[in-house]
């Protein structure tokens, strides 16, 4: 290419076909994107979105503007995924397990009592297993940019303290709109009621449901303590979140822009996880300060919960795909050094 440019500088005539063949340098172009999520401003999910938008603006020299729409203002998670597939909304972040309705293998991350820590989950989701899940998304109109964290879920209700398995019996518990959480609480003796997160506060306030289950940061951020009396630290499920971009939008980006989105999502991921874990550690103390009664399960009662959901793991393991579940547990064993 240097010789060609030298000949041009010297006035040498170069065939048009050769000029057309010269590779053009990809450039960052101007883009405006809508980034939607269900949680409210101040939640670690939204803090991660803010960091992502800030980094994109900085790294693109102001050419890429990411407009944030938290609080479910553009719809619930399932509705937002559909809007991404249609290219109406460009980006979202949500619980990865919700995508089981689009790609059944994503149901594996919803299995109860799966991870022992957030750091363990990071290794699985950033590793081979999480990568393979994301590779299944493009044919559904979605592209994954990486995994963030919602955290470990805990149970709240408005009827009585839950300190043993039997206390869950008969409670109407709101769950996310995903098969495994629904059957999880039904198998524990509750009546699971799947509802969009955007409808949850009202459902608790009106008594449509007795309780719900979410990480401590959500309980605090959404002010569920205003309409719930009791909380139990069950840590029954860990939610990795996934950052998604519409495939229609992704296909319109050049290679340089795609690389920018991926590197920015990774940088924002590390920041978001740190914030999430700091907030979760503090949230429990803040929840207690609101006057909400917080209970801890004994190791024996936790084991009873684990035993109660074993049939669920076997059932959904078969539906998700034995190979997928086997790969997940093999990766976990490698991480744990077993």
C-alpha cells in the first residue's frame, strides 16, 4: 500500500480498480442508543448502565450517546427483549435466566443453590460456559455483550417470619417470569405468582401476593420494606445479569465500533460487580434499620430447602439439556478444585 501511495504522490496513474480495492479505515460514527432496564436509579444495575454510558461517550469522543431508561419505563423485561429483537430498543440488561424463553440453555443459570459466591459465578459466566450461552443468542435476534450481577435472592413476606421450610407453605410469592423460579417456590409449598418487576410493589401493597424474592439491594432500592414485614436470608438463587444489544443494531456496526462496545461492556462489568457486592453487604444492615424483621436460616433448614428442590434440578436438567447441565457442573467442579 505504501508503494501505491508513493506512486500517487509522484503523479503516477493508478488503475481505478486498485483504488477501489484499497482498504478503508473503519471509523467510529455517530449513534444514539436507548438502554432500558427494570430497576430504579441508585440500584447497582443502573449504576453499571451509567458507567457504560459514560465510558462509551468518553471512548467514542462523544459520537456514541447511550440514553438510559431505568425503572421499567419502556416496559418489563420480557417486553423489552421483544423490543430489542424488533430493533425498537437498542440495549437492555436483565436476569440471564429470563432468556430461557428464547434459548432453553439459559435456564441452567436459574438452578437453585448453584453458586457458593459471586466470584465463583464470575468464573463460570466469564468462562467457557457463559460464552457458549451467548453464542446461541444471535439466531434469536439478540447479541450478548457480557454478564453483570444482580446477586443472591432472599425471601420476604407480609404474613409471618420464615425460619423453617414449613413456614413457606401457602404463601403467595411473586417470582420472575421464568419456569424454574416458578416451580422452585411451588416445590417449597408456596403458590408462585409470576409478575413483571414493574408491577411488584403494587402487588405487595394491595395484597395480591404475600411476598417476593430478590437480592437485598433490590429490596432496599424498590422500598419493599414499606409493604413487607419479614425477610429471610435464604440465598436460594444467584442471578447473573446479561447485557444485550439488538442484533439489528449490532449488524449495522463496523468492526471498530463492535470492539468498542465489547471492551466498554467488560470495563463496566468489573465496575458494576464491585458496586453490587458493596451495596449488597450494606443493604442488609440498612433493611434491618427500617424496622423489617430479618431472620437467618439454620444450616439444617437450608439443607431441607436444598433437599426439597432436588427433583426440580433433575426435571429441569433434562429439559435444559443434559449436556448443558453437565458442562456447567463440570466447570464448577474445576473451579472448586474437585
